[in-house]
C-alpha cells in the first residue's frame, strides 16, 4: 500500500468502478520513491481546489495495476509514476515521471475545463 493521504485503488475492478462512477479522475500509479512522492503531494494540495476531480493513487508494483501499466498510451514511458487522467471513464491524458504543480494544473485545466 502507498502511504499517502489520497484514496487508494487496490484492484483492477475497483479501478474500473471508480473511473466509471466519477466524471473527472486523476490516478497516480507509482511507488514511494523520489519521482512519485512529489506528485502525490501535489495531488493532495489540489484536492481542495479542484473539487470536481477525484484524486487517487494505485501501487505500481501490484499485479492489479496492469490496467494502467498495459494501456497503449504508456507503452513508451520510461519512468514512474504513470499519471492517468480520465473523463467519463475514458483515458484523456497520460504522463510519466515527476510533474510540477504547474504541469499538473495545466493538464487539469485543459482536460477538465468544466471544473
């Protein structure tokens, strides 16, 4: 389990249920490492500002995270975390590696402009 203050997604079924039940979702799939921890922190800070987006994490090394690790959009990713943005159950953006607050905000504003 990841030691963050975010809600955790632990199974492939829970992942599918969560993205289908929530309009705007950001999932950070990673480890408790130096490239991932800053992204979790950014997500925790943005939760109060982007109230129409659900921010969650998923453990990269879990077999269940195949639902993120194996999508075509991440095929050429070289670093973790894999950060996935879903709108109405569809993947609309995927990034890898460390992200800054500005980078995350730019994606949230572009992909979830109604929030």
